[in-house]
């Protein structure tokens, strides 16, 4: 749902980042291939964010994380553990993870701090792009069903 082109506009990617790695999809789109490709590009955008002097963006993301902590902390930890568990359903995870052992979860939070930060970054970008789209749609009298 994140627009890669908007990430170019925002200076987090350059156009060749997108084009040079785009798979040849042919007549049929393979979801797994698209997911892997787009994930690698989003990871590149995150790495660019980390390594460039983007103080204003970092301040905005920190404010977003603080404001949305009530759901974002659990979501980002879940996504980090899900990745560690090879994207298996949570019902197939080890018992201590399924039962939300607080000590184990805190260890995972420390262990996967960078992955958690990446998911925070991606959620911020998604919400920014969503709000821009919604503002544009509302300005042109287009209703988005299910959008707040």
C-alpha cells in the first residue's frame, strides 16, 4: 500500500532503486515475488532514513511512535517475531511466545530493536501517505469507504 514513487519524492529512494531491481512479472503477477521485491525496496528506504541526516523526519516519527504507542508497540513487536518465526501463523510459534511471557517478549523487543524501528518507520510512512490520499480524495468530493 506504500507508494514507492512517493518515497522517491520524499528523498528516501531514487528512481533507479525501484527500476533496477523490478522483477519481470510477465502476464501474471506473482504475489510472493512482488512482496519480496517491494519489501527489499522498503528496507532500502529505511536504511536510507537511518543513514541520512533527516532530523525533521526522525522527530516526526518519534512523535508518531509516542502518540500511537498504545497499538504500535505491540504491532511492531508482533511483526518482528513473525519474521523471526518465518512468517508462520502465531498459533505455530513456541509456547512462551504464544502465551506472551513478559520476560521473553522484552528479550525479543531488545533483540529485534532494529526490525521494530523499521516497522515503526513503515507505519509512519503508510499513515502519512494514507492521510495525503484521503485529503486529496476529500478535496475532490471522493468518499473512501472505511477510511476515517
